[in-house]
């Protein structure tokens, strides 16, 4: 089974198991979360789901919801009232405890606000994302105000990280996030205390948010090459 089919299968499995009519849903960003959004859209169009109120985590997700007619709100909308029943999102890496890193698609700031405002949290990944320790192979994303690029880089290096400014692919210069910030990608040489590091990174002046997600205990759906989906509660 190719990777796209695996992402489709894992997104569908999470929606089938967890999404119910009447829910207030956080919808994630990226190539694994979007098939879950599509499946919700399909079920709404078929009348198998009703009264879904969705909060998207990015421009990409909003566009996908618009395509499917999924009703969109913000966390501030009266219809949402700052809390969600469930969020489904992808991840860059997930460890055996369900801690994960996010932000490869640059949307970590709203993804974290939405995740931490959700009663239940589900992560959908393919099997290549499952690791023993976070942040050694795929970098942890750190969203920083542009004015703090150099000072934050030095502070991150003093925590033992290798730091790289995320460059845009088809534009000269850095990636600019949906909140007009830059992203520093940091990689560690040895395993870190992920919960402590999530707090520590946000203490650096100019850091807006970081891509370590350790305060939720998600249900993790892992898509495998043979087409099966493992559910880790
Ligand atoms: O955190 C994210 C975006 O900010 C994504 O969920 C994460 O990067 C995984 O994306 P993909 O499923 O495309 O690999």
C-alpha cells in the first residue's frame, strides 16, 4: 500500500471511531489530517453526520472545509465557546507515550491552541512517524517573532539544539507563518525530557509557541504498510 492510501485509511479510521453528530471538532493540518477532513465532509454530504461545528487549524484546512461545506467557526465563536469535543490532527513524530511533535506544515501555533482546548485528541500518522525519542531525526518547530531570530537562536543553542531557519521553497527568504512569524527548526543530539522542554522553549523571549505537544494523551492511529490501522489508546 502506498503512503497516500495509508494516510487515507488512517484518517477514515479515526473519523469512524471517534466522530459523532453534534460534535464541536478541531480539524488539523497536513497530508494525513486532510483525508480525515474529507471523510467528515463526505459523511456530512451523505447525511450520515449532522450538526458538526468545525474549527480549522490553518488556511489549508479552511479551504478543504469550504470545499466540503463543513460549517466553520473559530474558537472564539459563540457556537464554540472556547472548547471542543475532539480534535483530529497529524504529527511529525509520535513517541510511545503519545507525546508528539508538530509544525512541519507550519501551523503549530493554532494547532496547539485547538488541541489544548479539546476534551479528546486524536493523532493520525503513518508508521514512519513512530519514534523512540522525539526531536532527534525530524526537527522540532519553534515559532518566533522575526525580531528575536538571533537571540532565540542563541538561547536554543544553549539548550543543546542545532538550529536552522526554515527557508521557503518557492520564494527567497524564510517561511512566514499565518501569524507573520518565522520558524526555527531545532534538532537535539540526545534524548530530551519532552515535557520540561515544551515549557522551557516557551520561556525564551520572542518564542510564540513550540511544536512539542506533551500535555494531551491522544488516541494515536498508526497506518501500516499492509493497510491495517493500529489504535493506541
Ligand atoms: O503539524 C503539522 C502542520 O503544522 C502536521 O500535522 C504535521 O507536519 C504532519 O504533516 P503530514 O501529515 O503532512 O506529514
